[in-house]
C-alpha cells in the first residue's frame, strides 16, 4: 500500500470511529485509533500515516509526534472535504 492509499484508508477509519461535527469534519482520539483492532491490522505505522495525512492537510492535531499512552486523549480532526 502506498502513502496515498494509506491516507485514504485512514480517512475511512476516522469516519468509522469518529464523531461527525457540525462543519462536516470528524473527530476521534488517538487512543481510539491506536487501540482499534481493525486499524492495527491495516496500518503498520499509524503514527507515520497520521504525519503524512497532516502534511497533506487531510487531518489536524496538536503536536508533531503522537505516542501511545501519553497522547491517547489528543483529538485528531479529519478535515471536511472541500
């Protein structure tokens, strides 16, 4: 799977696990994504995929590097598609 495919799969997983917001975005915590069995099977490097998606402005979250346990409550926002 290339980076673009992984980012697309990440979008699908955030929609599956997250809560839709009034502006059309979705929010999910890092802990929810990290601890989900389906996500664990899809993403070999979830943190790397999140960083790639953030660089492409697909998602937004505070900080640069998310670590399991320490950042479980950090909200990841899937930005609405224009």
